[in-house]
C-alpha cells in the first residue's frame, strides 16, 4: 500500500491543499489517516478510486446528454468548448 502526503495528493488531483481539506470536511473526498503526531497521509488507491468515480460521473452525464439531445449536438458542443475554452472533456 502506498501513501501520499498532501502535496502529492494536491498535485495528483490539481486542487489546492486547502480545498482538499474542505472536501474532506464535507465528506466529498477520501479522509486522510494520521500516522503520527505530525504526519497525515492519504492512501493512494483511495485517491485513484475517487478520480475514477469522477470520470464515471462525467461519462454518465455525457451519455445522458447524448440520449437527450442526440450524438451530433453533443459532439458539436464538445468541439465548440475545445475551440473556445481550450478544454477537452476526455
């Protein structure tokens, strides 16, 4: 089992450490474990599982949008977002 310090978790999920602590407080992110008086870590597999759940949420939302609006509109919207914002949803 691998463990990660807050700086590694922050880099992995692209969140600021303060935001990670807020998410933990709100029970929206895996809780850390305390190894000692001055050491708090996260279990790497729990962070990976959280990221996977976010990908599944995104994929489910895209699939629902495709069913509701049809493939062409969803594809056009994604292409527009990439062109305008430089954002890819993959």
